[in-house]
C-alpha cells in the first residue's frame, strides 16, 4: 500500500518526530507551570543559612548582609530569594514570574523552563518551515482567498519564533553570567549586590556557571 511505501522510504519518520516534539513541548509546559519553582517554606528557616548556594558565595558576599524576614509571608529569605506578589510566596533564586506558564521561574524549575523554550523553538522553526513550503505566492485575489489562513499562520509562527528565540538567548546569557532576570533588572535595589565589591559576586566563569545550573 501507499502507507507501507511511505514507511519504507522514511517519509513517516519526520511527522512522527514532529508530533513527539509537540507532545514533549506540551508536557514540559505543564511540568514547569505546575511544579514548585522553589518556594521558601517556614520549616526550612533553620536550614536556610546553610544552603548549598549560600555556602558557595559567602566568601564573595559582604558579611554584614544578614538574612531578612519577608514582610508578606514572614519567612526568612535565603540569599537571592524574592517574594512574588502573584504567587504569594518567596521563591529561591527568583528569576521572574512568567505569564506564559502562570508560575514563577526559580531555583527548581529554571532548567526545565530553558528546556521548554528550546523544544518550543524547534517546534516553531519546524512548523514555520512546513508553512513556508506550502506557500506559492501569486499576485491574485483568488490566491489570497485560498491561502489567507496559511499566510496568517506563518506570520504568527514567525512572531512567536522571534519572541521565544530572544527569550532563550537572554536567559542563556544571564545563566552564563550566573545572574537572574530580577538581579539584572534591579541590581541597584538589591542589598547583597549594592554592598558587594564585585559587580556580580556569583559569577564563577561561563563554563562553571553553565555546569552548576544544568548539572
């Protein structure tokens, strides 16, 4: 049959991979949006000062910087944590609150967020390629009537691709510097950065920064 011939020629492999990528993207979306991004809990107060992240940065951060108690949820904030007004929790290594996933991006889900953006970018590029291959431009009203939906889909894919690409590049840059979006945007308002002799006391080199983030 035609289906068997297509399978023998490997023509069914690409659609299957594309569907699997879309499924992976959807699963990553729900995982990142539903998981705990690193909420600071009251029972962790005694251990907060001994966290692994703090032990790595204590030699580089001024000793006069003390842990502060959050004025909203009344827990002691570990260094690099911030209270999110939308989630009503303090989040460890707070990066930002993402409206796409309706959740904070923090210590626990940041690597998965990067994985989600990467898979989503591949899906968008592939979908854009498929949409473009189906367009055969002609200067006629009939052509526009028959291809308007495909053309609009392609333009939407291009817009989303640009947004995701810029977001992924910006996050990878910040990760390579071992800083967060919140620290980058609010450097002048964060006490442990204001009183540090170094512009970024957490930066330990691109390779080590990437290794510790992803591994």
